C-alpha cells in the first residue's frame, strides 16, 4: 500500500504574495472553495501578521471550510503566533505554521541573530503555538543551505517542543534532485525523534527543478509537499500541485505515495486561478497548458487517431480537460483534416475534395498559425462549390459513403 502524501497548498500564501497574483477577499474564498473540492489536505490561507487583509482571508477561509486543515503562517515571534491563532480561531481543523531561517547567511545578514538565539526562538514559538492547537508545523527557512549539524539540533528541539510537521524548504530553488534526496535522508536519519513528525518539502523553481526536487524528497521519506496551483509563487514560483499529483497517478510503479486529490478538478482549478489573477499559464505548461493535450504534427495526429496511447500518457479527461485537441496547422496530415471535417459534419466530401481541402489548408497555414473550424468550413465550401461547377464527381466516390 502506498503511503498517503499530504498535499499542502500554499497558492493563497506563497502564490498570492508574488507580483501580479494578489487576490481580493472574495476571490481568495472562491479559490479556497475550489481547492476544497479538489481535495487538498491543507490550505495555507495567509500570513495574518503581514496585513489585516491576510488576517481576514484566513478568518473567512477558516469559517467557511470544514474539511481541510487551514494553516496560517507566523514568524517565530509571540505577536505573530497570537495573530495567527486568532485568525484561525473559527477553523474546525487549524494549523499554525511557524518559521525561522536557519542558514548562517540568513541568520547573520538578515536576522542578525546567533544560532543559539535562533534555536531558542524556534522552540519558544512551537511551544506557544502548541497552546493554541495540536497541529503545529515548523519551517527552517533556507534549510538546504543550512549547516546540517545545526539543522539537526533545531529539528530535534522543535519536535521535542511539539512540532508535528517539519518542513525543510529549498527557499531559493538552489538544490538538485540527488542532493535534496541525500539532504532529507541525512536529516531524517540523524534526528533521533524524527519518527514523531511528518517531514515536508517546499521547493522553489528558480532552476526549474521544484517538482523534480519534491519527487526526490518523497523518495527520501518526505510525506508532505508544499505546492501551488499553476506553480505560482515567489520569483520563479513553487512546485506545481497539478504536476506532483499527476506524477503520483501516472507512475505509481515508481512513486511510493498517493494523494487524496481528485485530478478531474485540476484543470478547472487552474482556469479559476488564471481568471482571478489575469495571469495565464504558458501554452506548453504540463497538465494544464493549452497545448498539454494538443497535437499538430501529422505523424502524431495519425498515431493518436489510431490509438491515443501512442502519444498520450494520461487522458485529458483525467485532469478535467474535455478532450484532446487535434490542432490543424502546417504540420498536420490528411488523416487529421478528414477527422476535423467529420467532426464539423462535412461528411459528403469526396476523397478528391478532401485532398484539395488538405492542400488549401496547408497553403493557408503557411500564412496563419492556426486553422480554425470556420477556416476549414470556408475551405470545404469553396472546394465543394468548385467541384459542383466542374460536375466531375461520381456519387459513389463521395467520402463517407
Ligand atoms: Mn516559499
């Protein structure tokens, strides 16, 4: 039996704090409801100390959703923890997520704090958080660039203080898969009370490795991943939720975990986020991009029409996309033109008509990128008109007869 993988969605916190992705309260609520339908385990709804709006969003999400755990972010400071606890008060299931940087670079340059003071602040924050809820997550910011000996001390201490989830973020997206796997193996192997907490990865995509690093972390024993819809987040973004979920679905033979996410809601969730923020995903984005299930090349279209498994490793309907698109363009072949004509009800074309439609389509595609259904209808009616004027057609050779 595969282990359950906790999907911690931070679209409303890490994602929302990226430039261009801010959402109003009603929009956050709409997205939170969609995330609930999707089936994520934890929704990080905001960072209450950061603004009154964030606190409101956490409170509203905590009030309206009862199934998922609602998390709020807090630095390792009493004021932050109290603020997060207050915003989470209406939640049926609440988690305080407290964090502090553990790398020497962050400690000396940003926080101007010693390692010992960092350790004390982490332990005190987790203890305080535990007075408000039994579900406390601790994050060691910049964990992957922290001294492993010091990090082990911090992790052991926060678990002793009551942290139930320990998140070790690759805050700046600096790690590579083999390295992050070794990193988690080392920490989990060396911390004596590691079995009392769930380990979590939070990978950024600065080098395009966020999902690969998250998967490597899972292989090393991590059982929670922090991710976002469309991979949005600080800078180049976070690990993309839809990609992680579909890796677990498509490759259960190699991935030792399964999620509770219903993938048939993935596309709608991605679309909703796009609508709310006005930021589209790239056409070739895995799983949810416009071209993720589109085929234009003639050889691919021909293969797809014969057996879709030739070029599709998952069905578009599995992720909520209505159907595969066979895009007509200059790379398309006759087979796809014939199928497109059939789909448009143009079934009375002779084989010769179809050849002519195909030739005209290719000529038009040299001038414009995409051939729309209207273009194809116009071409077909020109061809049929020309054929009728020529009166050379034999009824028996009509296509589809
Ligand atoms: Mn982050």
